C-alpha cells in the first residue's frame, strides 16, 4: 500500500465518530488508527528501493558476464560489492 493510500485511509478512519459504532467496531477502530500512523511513519523513513538505474544494471551485467567468462567467483564477489558501493553514491 502506498503512503498516500495509508494517509487517505487514516483520514477516513479519523472522520468516523466512534459513538456511531458497535463496541467491537470501536475496538478495531482504536487499534487501526495507531497502526496506520506507525506504518506511515515507518514508510516515510525508508530509503527508496529503486536506486538501481538502467545504466548501473547494464554495467553490472557486463561485469557479471566478464566474471563468468573468467570463471572467477572472487571477481564476481568483488564486482557485486563494487555495484553496491556505486549504487549508494
């Protein structure tokens, strides 16, 4: 679920008056609001997952192919590490 969708759900829940609910529904309502707030906070703190660009992926695939051709697992590990470091720049 996107952060925007969670915020919309939270807003909708906050606009419901608990007096209009059964006790069981009110208990769920009281649990859902804090859970959504926590989920939104955590989602907003997360790093973007899509840092891999097309160019970086192409470079990596070239390096993997080269390491496979050389039959070198050490070279492959080194190149994978290089990619992680480069991707964090």
